[in-house]
C-alpha cells in the first residue's frame, strides 16, 4: 500500500480557538458508529448530556443536534471543544478528528491532503515558496486491497505531467494556465476517445466565459446568505484580473486543485471539465483577490487566505455545487477551452 501526501501535510495542527472561524458551526456533524457506541458508555452527567444532544437520522446514522447559528452543542463561546476538555481528543467522532484532512483510495494508492475550507491549511499552502512536492510511503499490502492494472494508473502519470506544466516557473502563470487547458482537452480525447460537449463546434452564439461564469456562480447553493451578493460585487467589468500581477500563491492553488480533483476524471469521463474546474477556481479566487485590493487599496496574506477559504467552503465542500459546476464545464460551450483562454487573458 502506498500513502501519498503533500510535503507540508505533517505540519498541520488545528489552531482551535486561535482560528478566526470554526469548523464546528454551519455543518452537519455526523457521528460514526464506533464513536456512537463509545458515547453510549460515557458515565456521569457529561455522558447524559452527550446522549441528549444526539439526533437519529432516517438512514440509521446519527449527528449532533446543532444549536443557535448551527453551532455544535459542545462548542464553547471561545470556540473550544468541551468533548476534548472532558474526555480528550481521542473521544472525538471521526469527522471532527480528521477534518479538514481528506483521503482518496484507488487500488493500492491512498492519497491524503488538507482541505482549503480551513484557514490554517490555506496558510500552510501559501507559505510554501518552493514547488510543492509529494511524499510517498510504502507499507506493504493491506487486507482486501484491490491492485489495479497499470492502465488504471495512467491518470496519475498524466496528473504528474499537469503538475510539471503549472510549476514551470520560466513561464508566466497565465501562459501555464492556457497550456493546462489545452492539456485537459488533449487527455479528454486520449482517455475517452472524444472531446467534451463544451469543446465541440457550435453555430450558436456563445456568451463570454466571464459573464457566464459569474451568472452561474451566483446561482450556486449558498453556504451563507452573503455569497450571491459577493458574486455580484465581482461583476464590475472594470475589475480586471491579471494572473501575473498579484502574488497570490496561485501556482500552489493550482497544484492543490489538480491533486484533489483531477484523478476522479478517469472514473466519470470529465477530465477536461476537471482541468477547467482547477483553472477556473484559481481565476475566480484571483478575481476575489483583485476586488479586495481595489476595495481596500491593500492586499495582505490574510486577505488571500480568507478569499480562498470562502471559495473552498462555498464550492468544494458542497457535493451539489461541485457536481453542478463540473456538469456546466463539461457541457456548456460558454466554457470551451478557447473561451476560457480568452477569459484568462
């Protein structure tokens, strides 16, 4: 079994109450079966309180009953966890123990990363000044492990090629993104045998990619009520994105999105759409950065973190929004490779 992780993965530590945000509010907090059994055995008044705050879900699972502003009932006013204070961090349910880490297993390959809905994860990503690398550890075969044929691993070799494209620092980032889009179009045909519908010739009048993307972003299921209004603020045509001007760590962002999202294209056949998603996400975060700069006259490392975290929470951490975006990028001619290249400049 091979375990793959980015070179900064082991640096991650939850900063708890030092975080400006909290991952213990605004989300449904599922309780895995093993932790549920443990909670049933906790004695005393705290054990009683634990069990009182558990809701049974129709599908047979359980979650905590959220309080005001969708806060976990065990989150204190200063954003500390009472379960940890009473029982230790080993008493956390799986989702709380692992968040914001993510895992993806294909055959004998387990990939691990840290999601950008967390500001500390963003900080670690952006503080990497050298090209991001990945560490592989082999531990031998695991029980019930399915070994894929070499043909099934082709997507990882292609993804490594995509990494090399976006980490070529002899070229401006805008040029690298153009080449990445062309690469996505190429591997779509190579692996599926056909171009994506978005890249097929059409006689219809096609809107500008920027206009179509902003309209689409506004319709996504909002993580909070401010999202549609924030997207509207980005619609100002005078707000120009220059990917080569703002030092926003965009190369690292691109590597992150490719690492997390591209390989699944080998399963759903939407490789070009997934490459487009990675590039569009970086462009959109850059647009958020540019708006911040125009509004305040300054742009800080903290601004960069907040923009990235907000985008990740809104898009990446909604399965519905991710699916809707991938479908649009796969099918809508407004998001053809050539149209997106014009948007990037």
